């Protein structure tokens, strides 16, 4: 009997795994199980060009439809796994017969964190995770509409930028004292706050949302004791790892499915990759990432391990965000205790913030600054030590920093 | 899908040719990736964030392309083994005047 690999989760990591398994010479059967009705697609454009209407739907799909058939991969859409029976090596489905596996890859990703305040279920409250979410949002994105964005993170701010461009009246409510607090340095938060303000977006920091108000649908939002009228609410308050299947099956989970450097779980027949994993990061401790880079690279490493050629995964994570004409590119993981070195003047809308830890470059945040990002990523990977004053000196080209 | 397409020829490092109909408005990176042309990784999906979709533009077509943006220029600076005719294929849109363009692919994008 040829070996059978089952992949639960038809997102970026799942699609990459199919491609990598075949590229690495796996000749057995592959079944890819996805809950959505769409074949694997890219999520990053959803909150950016796709929402703006500048990127039509067919462009979102990661592979042509023919790919799965040509790769000998059975694609099961609108299908949801209910349980993993490890002893029998079976995936029990919500409907239809169970699927047997020799090896199983969990690429289940994340789901949005839901608002729990009163009124959270009212029509007019939107989330953004999949194509269907954006299509629903687009349908109500009318110029002049009042949009309340709950959460000043990547998703909320990317949507705010698109909405401002499309003429909506936008207010962002953020409970913390700065934007993207979980993801970027205070310097970046301040810069982006100013840019959003310039575009006419109202920012309410330190303002937790208490209730969504309305009788049949959203009419307002109560935050910080004040009621603000609103026609649409977009909630972007983070995501939760889809680790329930794994946890119920008795696999180790801790805000994510715990895997080693080869994407292996505690079960010798089960691997996991992408946003749903808690893995050993490039700095040597357990992390959970939400990014395309990790989905792709970890899926590649899982595929290698599944075909018996494991290779340790320790890539430096990278991220990007498009807001207005600003391209933010980040490599590495910053900590609040890092020493901060700014290179370039934010007033020029082209600058970078480096994070030094014990003298070594640990992370870089670059705004419209590709050399700082590309070289910075290399410096992070090498743990290169560079004097702060040299890093800040624009007369020293980035290329020389790496020399 | 857009009704009109242009023909793009992608030539792998090993010499294998792929003639692909790419919808107008799509990037030449997407034309390759969506037809499984090996040799273009495009990890970021076309956001000009990863420099893994480098191509070498056939000299006969170089003049027809819009100039590189600063971002593309600097990203290319750090891509492996670039040549003067290197471009990031995610930054080239399929337009009617590029019908017939020939792109050569590097051995590796990493």
C-alpha cells in the first residue's frame, strides 16, 4: 500500500505542504481538507488590495485549479474534521466517512477572536479573516458610511487605511496606549498614528469598547463611557490558534500545537505547521507566529521531515503591512528591553528602527526602506554586532554594514 | 478572469520554455506561479517584500518596461546573482505592449 498523507487545513501552509511533499519526491496519496468553500488562497491581500477593489478574486488563489489534480492531491473543501483518532490513525469528519492516514499534518491556522461585549452579535459587526468576510464588508463599504474599527493592530489599521481612501468616516478604538503595540516599537506606533490622523482617521487610544448599540443593527459603539454613532463595526482584536483538534486528541498544546524544530508533535505520525503551532523559534525559545513566512517555511520543513529528511527550522521571521503608500517590513522579533536605534528621519516617510540586544541586531522595522530591511534581515540572521552610531549613520550604506 | 491575455514565454534555467497566456493587469509573477512554472518562488505573493521572483528580461523587451520603482531597485540589490536586466516579476504588469515578452529564470531565488 502506498503511504497516505492527510493535511487538515487548506491555507497557505497546507498548499505549501502539498507542493513541497511532491517536490521532495513523496509518491503516495495526499488528501487536503479545508473548511472553506475556496481552494487555498493568500490572506494578506484581503485587508489591502482586495478590499480596495484593486485585486480581483481569481488572483487570490495560490495555485491553479489543475494543480491539485496534477499533484495527485484530493482536495476536500467545505469539509471539517471533527476528531483525530490517533490509535487507529483516522480523521473523523463532521460528515461522511473517516479518512485514514499514515502521516497527518495539522495546518489548521487561526480563527478570529470574537468581541464579547453586549451587542457584539448585531448585524453590521464584521470580522476579517477570509474571502467571504471581505466580500461582506465590501458590500457595505459606501462612501460617507461611519466605520468604527475595534483594535488598532495590523488588520484594523489596514482596513482603516482602505476605508479612508474610499471615503468612509473612520474611527479606530484601541484599548492600549499606542497602535500595533504587540507588533512594533513605540517609534513606529507614533509614526503610524500621525499618518492615519493625516488621512482623516480618528484615533481613540486607551479606549476600550464597552458595547455595540442598536436595535436591529449597529447604530453606535460605546467606548470609554461615550457613545459614537456608527454604521459598520470592524473587529480586529487578534486571532486564536486552532489547536482544539490536537488538544482533544491528547497532543501537547499551549496557545498552539507544540512542535519541535522538525514540525513534529509528540505523536510520531503527526506534524503541524503555520499559525497554529507553538514552535522553537530562531532565538531558541517557544513562540507562536502569525505570518506567511512561517506558514511557508514551516510547511517546507514539515514536508522534509515527513519524507524522512528532517532539517532544523530556524528561519528569521518576517512580516509586512501596507497602509496608504507606506510599506512596513519587519524582520526578527523585537523585545521592549531592546536598545533602539533609528536610521533616517520619519519626516521623510522613509526610515528604519533597529533593535539591538547585547549589542547584536535582533530585529529591524523598515518603512519604505528596502535596503534597511533586506540587509537588516541578514544582520538578524547572523546576530551581527554593529555599533549604534554606525547603524544610525546614513552616510554608511547598508551594504557596508553587512560587509 | 480578465478576458484579454498576453503571451509570456518563461524560460527555466535549464532551457525549458513555458508559453503562458497571462491576463492583462496581472503581474508576470502571477502568470508564472498560477501555471506552476518552476523557478519563481514569490513567497510574499507579490507585495515586493521578499525578492524571490527575480527574472532576466530578454534584451529585446527591456525598453518596453516601465522603469523600476525605488523599492524594486533596492530589493533587487539584495537578490542573489542579479544582472543588469534583472527585474522582480511581481512588479511588472501584463499590458498589451508586452505581448510576446521573453523572461529567463535564475537557477535559484534564495
